[in-house]
C-alpha cells in the first residue's frame, strides 16, 4: 500500500492493476491520475488503475492488513508484467497506441516521472518479500503521484541521452523571471523535518533535485506534497517513522545529507548514507562529523553510512570552529544545534545567502539563531524533539540563475531585465560584468537590467566563499571571457574538478590553456571578423557546465548540441522555456532509451 499525502486520514493502494489500451485521454481516477510505466526491455506501456482501499495507512503507520495488501499488489504487478512481456500483449498494445493518442500518452509520462523514493515499509516488513527492480520502479511512480510534487516540478525528466540544440548568433530581448534558489530550498526542506507541524514553503523551483529531496523526506515518514498555489510545497513531519533515509535516494542528491543534522536534532539519532551529486571534486563530510561530535553525538561511519546518536542526556551546546567555511557543514551543524540544550557558537561559518535563508526559516519555526550572514552564528538550543511553530516561508530568488542570465545578456550583446532578485546577492558577479564593460542597472529593490557592451574587456576571476566570486558562476563566466578582447585568468579554489567546461569550449574553438586542474588562461577575442566559437557537439560534465555550454552556443556560429541535460535539469527551472521567451532558438531532443 502507498499512503497519500491528501486527503487527510485516508489512502489508496494497489488493490487492482490492469493492462489497458492507451485511451484517448489520460486515465483519471480520484484523486490522482493513473500511471504510465514503460518496462525497460519492451516497447509496450502499462496503465495501472488506482482504487480506494480501507485505510491502508493511518498517520503513516501501516494497518494490520497492510502487508497482505502489499503482497496482493505484488502478485498483481507480477502478473501484469508477465502479460505485458508476452508477444501477443505487446502487439495488442502497440496496435492500440496509435498516433492519435500520442499526446495523451505524453501527459502521464510527464506527471509520473520516476522518483528515487523507495517504499521503506516494505523493506522493514519481514512478511513481505523483496521487490524486484522493475516492481520498485513501478511503486516509485505511484509514490510520486500519490504524495505529489509541485506543479512546476512536473516537467519532462532528461534522460542521459537527451540533448539541447542551440542556434548561435542569438539576439535576446525581454524579461526573465527568476525562480527560487535551489540550494536554499533543499536546505530549508531538510530543516522542515525539525518542525512538529505542517510547513508551507513558497517559491519552490520545479527541479529534479526537489523531487529527489522529497523522496528522501518521504522515506523517513514525512508527508510532502504540492500546496494550493503554484510553486508551493507542504511538508508535514509530525510523524517520523525512521531515522534512516533511503540509501538510493540519498546517493542521487548530495544536499540530502543535510538530513543528518535535522534528524539528529529531532529524533536523537540519524543514519544517513554518504551522499552523491555532481562530480566536481571531493566534498568530504569530516566538518559535519566533527561538529556533531562537539555537540556530544557519537558518530561513526560504517559501510558507507554515517551513524550519529545523541547521548542519553541529549545534545549539548558547544563552541565549534570550522576549518573551512563550508556551506553544507554550516547548515548541518546549525540544524543539529537547534536540538541541543544551551548555547552553541559556530565560528568561521559560511556566510552565503542560503545559510541566512535557512536560519530565518528555522527562526520562523521557533528556533533562536543570531549572526547568520556573519562569520559567527549563535544558537540557543531548544532541546531534542523538534520545533513547535508551523510556518509559511518564501525561498529567496536564485542568485546563480540570475547570474547565468546576466551572462546570457552579456555574451549575446542583449539587454535583459531580471526579477525577482536580491541585488546584494549578485555583488561579485555584477562587479565583474562592470569590469568587462557592461552596465548593470538596479531598476528596483528586486529588479536588475544588464546593458551589454560591444567590446568585452578581459578580467581575472578567483572563486571564493561568499561574499567572494561564486564557484557556481565560474563556468558561465569562462564562456563569457572567451569573447573578451585580451587575456583573462580564471582560478578555481573551491572545487578541484570544476574546470570540465574548458575542454568542451576548446572543442568549440576557444583559445584556453589549462594550467594544472584549477587555473585557466583564456585568450579571448574575434578571429578574422568571425565569431571565435563554432557550434559543435559538447557534453556537460556538471550542472553549471551545462548552462555555460548553452550560453557559449548562443554566441557561437552555427548550431551547438549540448548533451547531458540531466545535470541542467537538476538546477535550472524551465531553462529552455525562459530562453525561448527572450528570443533564443533552442530545442530539446529526446532520443529515448526505454526510460521516461
């Protein structure tokens, strides 16, 4: 059985499933649409119908009959898969899947993207056999629909083979709406686990990372679903069923490791797998561990899992010094300190706006935190058990997305306005754009406009923790500096594998010399009156690399095909739609590989 986030007190389970011909319109059974699932080895589709059953879950606790219903569901799924794999059924479904129903089939595909959540109750119920990989995938899709994701997050998932065609020599014009900050939203979602009540989050971006974090939270018992308004998310963590998030979910998203701090503060124990994320270099968790140990927790790493347990008397306040102002470590220790008794002082902390946003959110729920945004944070803990004030909170605008579109204007010689933004969060990026000859005009408290220059000047960039130049904008500015007249030097001091964009820009014709793994010398300018960069096939190595290559393609001659969109979809909400709205000619191409 799978529990629904709404309505309250009820639920739905897989009481029946049947193979149907793809209908002329998506199946809709109250309260959620049906699920379309494509077996990995075949071309046919299965339409599962969800129907009511008698209270399979009550407040997240399986009912006495839950295991039986689960086993019945498992038998039905197995029979359905066997039917689908037969040649006759495949031919029948293929015949039914005429072109007239193609649009109807795409709609549920977009709504039922596979989440990384796993049904933890089935894994812990000794009466239920282990599910096969294919069955797990089917159940993942149902969890996605039953629990819900923000409407804005229901966009097509990029398969590994998806690519984006970008027409060069683009001329852009207009306004770009900026989404909520992904890095802030993920930390705030982890912080919501501390609240013994319902939390409403606003300005949540529609990203695959948000889906992945939702799956991680559901795996410990949180109810996560869309609010009544667009770009909102409701989190109800009143009943937590586990201190151990799903391993597969955590490994898909590094930010999910933040849950170790909030679970430790709320439940007195956390068992969290070591995280995944973009391959941009080592991001060890030793600072997180030392911080939790300073609060009195016993922490160990066994079989790729961090186990943190509070002492019998609970966590206690402490003075903690971070060897490096890590954003992740600051946020993890901050959430853990909320559950300690007494005062905690964390020195040499990260000062990023996302840390301030998390502190403001925790304060809205009843925490007592001072100094966020400076190099020292003071926390007066409330003790284990969580915060008591349900809250509504709006995520800050995404400064990295805003900086990316500022570069889009500069690299294409186009004037663009952006809102909402916090201009103070863009100080370093604006300073470098002005140094290169662009104008950045503050048109209002949350609105900026870039006015480009005909001849970009070179500039040197060194990435640093905030308020220094952000590492998340280094790749985009490297693309821009390839068009400057003169020599620029880019130094990456935060992540040792963040120069992956350089090789792809070289494929496009950029004159860049890489020194070691952290320094790039960029010889910019135009050659013989033609654009320096030429369109070709390039591959994104990480989230920001993908955006940088799209920007380079906008200014190149010819068509650039950017592969590896799964990275971009993790961090840019409606990126293609926003580019198209301001005049870019971009087109996503899905080759299809048996997945969504």
